[in-house]
C-alpha cells in the first residue's frame, strides 16, 4: 500500500536558522495521480499561507509526490520538478519519473504550484470560456468579450474567498523553500520548463544555499519581458523554419519564397472578416461564425512546426475551413481560456512591468502580426484582474556560480534560444544544448540522457555526438 508522509505536528511555525524556508504542517493524502506501486511513494499537502503579506491565518493546500529511488546507495540530493504555463499541473511528472533512469540515482519530487489543477483551491471556472463562446456564437468583439469574461471570472473566484493577489511567482518561490525546509532537504536539483524555468531561477535567487544545480528546458527567465518579445520570437522561429524550407524543399512551386508569400498574404488580409458555417455539437442550427487574421495566426502558433509550411500554403489559397473548424471545435467542446492562476501570474510578473509602447513598436515592425495576442493574458485583462506586481528585485537578473543545464529548440516560437544565452551570461558554470530540429519544450530521451550526465557531474563538459544537438 502506498505510504503517505506522517503529519508534522507543529504548535507554531518553526523557522530554520539561516534559511528563508519555513517548516510547515503536512497533511497526508492519497496520491492525486497513480504511481507505479513497486515504488515507495509519499504524498501529502504542504499547508502554507495564501498571502504571506497578510497575517490573517488563511491557508491553502499544495500537494506534492515524493517518489523514492530503489537504489540503496542513492544520492542525498533529490530532483525537484514543477511545471510550466504558468498554470500547468506538475504531478503527472512523478508518474513519468518512475519510468525514467533519473530515479535510479536519487529521489524525485513533483510539486504542484498554488492555484493549479490539484491544489486547494484551484483557480478555475467557466466564466471566461462562456464569454469566449458567446463572442463566436454572436460574432461579438473578441477583446471586449474577453474583458467581460475576466470580470465575471474574477468575481466568481473572489466570491469563493480566494485572494487573487496571493497567486504569483514570489509566493510560489516561498512555497518551494518552505517545502525544502519541511522535508529537511539540504541539497536539491531544480528542474523546470518554460515558465517554471524562470521560477526555478527565482528560487535560486532568493536563497542559493540548498541548490546544487538547475536543469531548465526552454526557460522563460523572470527578467525577460515576454509580452514585449513574443511577436518577435514567433517571427524569428518562422524565419528559421522558412530558411529550412527554402534549403530542403524540392517543391519550389509550392514552397519557394514562402517567407515573402506569408508576409504578403497576412499583411494583405489585415482586419478583414471571414465567415464559416458551423454547427455546434449537440445543436442543429447552422451558425455563420466570423473569424479574422488573428484566428488564422492562432492556428499557426499552435501547429507543430513541421506542419506550418503546408498550412500556410493552404491558408494563402483560401482553404481556411478545416483549420478554423478545429479551432471552433476546441473552443466549444473544451476549456481554452487561461486559468485564474495563469492570469494572476502573468499580470503580476509580466504585464505589470511591460511597455505598451514597445509592443506597438513590434506590431509596426511586423504588420502581418498586428493585433494578435500571442499570449492569452494581456493588459486589458490585467486592468480588470487588478493584482499587485511581484517584487522589483525578482525581475532583476543576477549572477550565480551554480551549475545549470540549459536547453532549447532552435524552432522555439515562445522562449527563444536567446534566453538560455542570457542566462548563461549570468551563470558562467552553465552549459547549453540547442536542439536544431525541436521547438518549445525539447524533452525526450536525449534530454533525459544529458540530464543524467549533468546530474552525475554538473561541472563536467557535456558532449553531444549528434549533429542535430549542439552543445556549447
């Protein structure tokens, strides 16, 4: 039977001398995701304040899963993972850890961030999804309906007693340090992806004393103004893709000069409205739904890079239907709106610090992308959400001699390889991996193998042996 952690009974909060982490109460729980029963697994809630700036005694519950290595000579420094997004769940990683060679040498811990799927409370509701669907059904202005939905969403969450100002990177950093203190972990390896790559950097920034190393996949550093970068990031990844197509394609009639064709077409359609006949699942009435360039760009952003060239050629021909239908099926049948946690974090971390003037400069530079919100959380929504920004020092770059393994895909359209170069500038003992045929979130067997080598000796130079993976 799967074991759970014993309750840590504390009459008062205990501070670990010289450490920022606070020993908190643990509440045993059933593992939220199924784990291979041959492993000894510990599952519990870490109970922490909802908002450390308010001494009101209100707490939340954050689950974690600790999977113990079967190796009797395992290392004493576990691997701690938390997910990206922001707003993504983390605990599924623990199930994968049991099938990974990483568990052979050390314990693995998956930690669920506050406000996400298995956390209590979870910042989730239907209000924003309902508003998005209404905007399509009635052909209403999408931005206006997003604002309407966000207002309803915020009101619903606050009616449950949730303090939205307590859900941000600063609080999650404190949660992780509290977890380490509570589990009495003296040395830890931090693993993050995308947003949580920057989150793990912030954990290091707050206190490096327990951090042995970092493994960051496609990281978004906390000091990067992603809202000001993403249109340019998307454009840069497309240009690299177009270069590959120009070099490798044998069908010059279809794919020749694809970059120019793409820019010309998407510039030409501007704010033009298109229409598609659509029958919502469970209904019989045919709706005439309006879509624009923004919807077509959304298709490209969410399409695997290898399929983008053909998709662009089809769009230029006017063959929009199959792509827009899939978008509408997703909107009407699933939740596509950003979670409350995602909104809170992006508003506190990014929108509070970005410049609308710079964003306008980007759209002027790339007119074929103008008006498209690559990030689904933006200023107009944050003006309604109204959460305070994270501490200015969290947004500042910092130097560290800690070893780090930094990986990214050359075709990453969100967090460009430029970001791992910037991190390396501040972390001279870091090593970089560039996967030339991958995009955001490289993952996979190669990344696991490099991670193993790195964890064995974080200061030893890693060699690739594969031409499509560059180490530097």
